[in-house]
C-alpha cells in the first residue's frame, strides 16, 4: 500500500512538473518590446524628460505586443476592444500590434465605425459641458504638455463627416491603463500613442467594438500569440 501510495504521489509530482513546463513554454511566446524613444521628436524628449506624474508599472498583458489577429479588418485599421482593454493596429499576414488602453465607463463608451479625421501632436484640451458637469471643478482650457489629459498625441474620430467627440490620445495618468474610468475616450501611454500616431494615416478606419462584443479580458481570442514589435 505504501509503495502504491508513493508511486501515486510521484506520478502527481511529474504531472505538475510537466504542466509547469508547458505553461512556461506558453509564457515565452509573450515577448514585450522595451520602452523606446526611437520615435520621439526633440519636443517629445524635452516634454517627457520629467513628466508631472509617476512612472507607472504597466501590467505585462497591457504592454505593447505583436499578436496573431483572427478578425478580417484590412491592414492599417484600428480596432478597439473595450471589453479586453486593448487597441489593435492591424498588420499584414494575420498580425496586429496590441496596445493596452484605458477605456470609458460602460455608459460612456462609443461604438461603431469611424475614421481618423484629424491628427494632432501635443493637443490642447477644451472640456465639453458634459465633461465639466461630470468632473466638477476643472479648467475651461488646458494647453499642450505632459500635464494635459490628452497627452502627447491625439487622433480625432469622425463619422459621416462629423466629429464624434471620441478620441484616441495619450494620458497623464498611465497608472490606469487596463481599466475603465475615462470619459468615453481611449487613453494610451504617451510612448504607445506616439508609436501608434506614427503608423496611422489621416482617414484610417477605426472599428470600436460594442460592449460585450469584444474578447473577454481572461480569454482574449485576438491575442493568440506574440512576438517582438519592430519600430
């Protein structure tokens, strides 16, 4: 009986070790690109040298990756998955760059198809009446800079020739990447929004998936594997 029990324990131990090896093998597919200033302009380097916010520790799933992409949007399209807190920039051959983002609270989320109608480096911010009502005591205007809630870049989304008031932009609160707290817009780290901005053209299509139409944060089907991002 003791021999049989010992053999059983050994089998379980080997099974656990085997599973551990498999899991560690899966983890090695997740290759993260180190933060890079390769795309920074001299102005970017100056303004981001000493930003007025703490450097955030972004969770590994929300760092920039290249991933397999199962949807059929054409290369150059932006796809926003608010459910999973991801923004995808579609590449060729079934790949996409996946960025972690902050999204709007459910009642404030825009969904549908739009296009990039305007691009701006270091945008200023004029809060709408609705935002001022929601957030309370905020200024009527905030000039460009790392203190600005729109951060280093702004992509302004238009539909049917009209401004949707929905933006993809940088942030002065990188600690909230991966959460749903914004006033409807998509926030990215300033490093990531600079990277995306340099890839996106005026008129690029943007698909914003409706709530519950994206991939679960715990089972993101769009992210089937990843590799190193190249600038």
